[in-house]
């Protein structure tokens, strides 16, 4: 899998092609995509920040995650680094609104980066599953968090995060008239999205929250 490539305005190089193909194939995308013009997937490009922010966002709403994240930044310094997190320590992180378990996870993440137990420079050239396998060795990083990393940092075009509550909710609302959907049903809907599942997922998130999350 090649590393991601950006157009000059920051848009992933595959975005326009993906949008065009999704609108041709999928009736929901045909209506949804034009309602969110001039926005696309963007990344800050910092692997540690992306992963830390994904841990903060686990199992809580986007709004709650943003609130906690801003407190973490205020308490640890706006330029969040492994050293800054470790220097802040458990009490400061806990006072930022993180659960005890998430404190452990972020400190372990910082330790992995500081001791070079992970090698971010290699990830751009590794395929999706290989990156996921390396990431889930870190405490607190399961498949969902690894997939968020693939989407928001590496900007891989074909990630389908079936453990994502927002994705399943959007599929329920837009494809099943609000009826609950299973992972199997979501996968069936997504068959027409390949190889652009990331792009379809991103627009489905926009249907729930027009303001993109920045990782």
C-alpha cells in the first residue's frame, strides 16, 4: 500500500475520483455528498496525537471527547508529545476527565513512542492489516482505534470500521429507515463502496455531525 498523497489544498489525491464513483453507484451517496461541498478528510499528520485522541474518544460522544481533549491539551501543553504526557502524570490526566483506564492507555502509548517500541516511519508503506496488527499490541488500542488511525492519519481509502457506532447509526437512518442494523447488514450495504469505504464512511459521519472531527 503506497503512502497517502495530497493535492495542494490538502485533499487526499483519491478523493474526487472516489466521490464520483460513489455517487454513480449508491443512491444515498448521490444525495448525501453534494450536501457537504468543499470539505473532505484532513489529518494533522501526527501519529502520537492521532492515537491519543482516538483513545480519548473511545466509547463517548464526539462532543464529550472534544471537551476532554481540550482539557488534556490545557493541562499537558498544546503541543502534545509523549514527553509532555509522561511529565504530566496520572493525576493531571485524570483531572482532565479521563477514566483511570484511559490514563493507563495514554501513558502506555507515550511509553511506546518514547522507547521507540513502535516505528511510525514504516507505517505509510505497510498494508492496512499489518498496521492494525502492530498498533493493537499497544494497551488500549483495539481494532476500532487502529482503524481510526488508518483513516485520520494514514488516510487509507478503503477502511470500513464496523465497530463504529456512528457508522452503524448512519447506515440505520439512511438505508434502513431507522431500524437497527447488524455488522453483516452494514457490510452488505458497503459492498458497493469498495475501494472507497473510507470516503463513504466519512460522508455518513457528516450526515450525523456536519463538522468534521480533526485527528
